[in-house]
C-alpha cells in the first residue's frame, strides 16, 4: 500500500534554475515531510511545473540541491511517480492494461501483478470498468485510471501537475473527494501543482506560493484543519483562500506594472 513504512522526506536547498541565461526559479527552499501534501500555486509561467520536474529528477537545477532523505517504503517499485492533466493512457489498452504498464519492467509474478492491480482498482473504484477502453470512459474516469496506475508502483512520492485542470467543476469536486479518501486510508507524500486556490486549500497540508518569474517563495501557509475533516464548501478554509488570492492579486498587479515600465 502506498505510504506504508515510507520514510522519505524531500528537501530543496537554495535552488536556482535558468533557461538560456534567464532565471526561472530563484532561491527556492522547501521541505516536504513524509505523509505531507504540499500544494504549489502561483501565476502562469512562474515555474511551478519546472519545480516539479526538478524535484522528480527530469531536470537538474542550475544551482542548489534537491535531496531525498530516507528510504522508499517496502514494496516500492518507483520512488517518484507523476500524474499529469492529460491522463496519458494508451487507447488500445484496457483500464487494467494501462494500470499494468508500470509493473511490466519489474520482476513480479503473475499473481503479484494481479493482486496489485485488483487492489488499486478497488481503491480507485474502477473494478467494474477493468476491461473498458479509454474511449469508453469520461474524463474523470480516465484521471482515476492515471491515479491507479501511479498507485500501482507504490511510490514514496506522488508528483502531480494540474491533475484536475482539464475536468469540469463537478468532476473535479468528486475527484478531490476521492483523493482525500485515498490519502486518509493510506497517507502518502505528494507535491501538487495547481492554479486553483480552492483545490490547494482543500488538499494541501501546506501551500507554497510562488511569485511571478523568476519564481520565488512568496509565502508558505500551513492549514491546521485535518484534510479528512475539510468540506468542499468550508468556511474554515475561507481565510486561507482569501490570503492566497490577495498574494496572487498583488503579483498580477506587479506584473502589469512591470509591463507598463518596459
């Protein structure tokens, strides 16, 4: 099960990153504890997705460090696994065929693979759709398959890049509820990039706010209310969301002022 015995923390120290001599991220310092969901918000183009790629090792920072502390959980097949907004499902494979993709490069018996697939199908409420093809599924169901595929490799850390942004609001609300239920059953560590502030305060233990480019940490807020006690419409979260909106508003106005000065 994801997170079982997980002892991995992520530390980011004095990270700077450049593309073609232009600074994209500046002096990023973060710590993500075991079992914690960190949501990352900020203006478009501020480097949120770049930061996720650096954490996942798809790119190396220009300077600074991304450090994995501790060990992956027992049975971990992939220490870090991505979930993207575009699902990335193979159209000719069934639901369980797509889930099995991440298991095929590992020396697992047929029985072990079947047990893992059945477990994640059950946890993501996909058992009745195991033989369906992606074209037969709604957008929300496709994203559930992508989540199930990520869970199948029992990662220490989930890296999530706008996973709900392509979905309608009702489906997004349902999947947020599913996500909370998954975490409540078996807590896991996640870095969750989003532009949606209501998602961030619903799902994050902490929310890191990046400034306009070059992205710097403007603020890190800690949300005290337990994730499993939060509601989709929750007055306890309003102050956090208003605080985040204020920072984003300030960043947008500052960006406009910079354009006028050019």
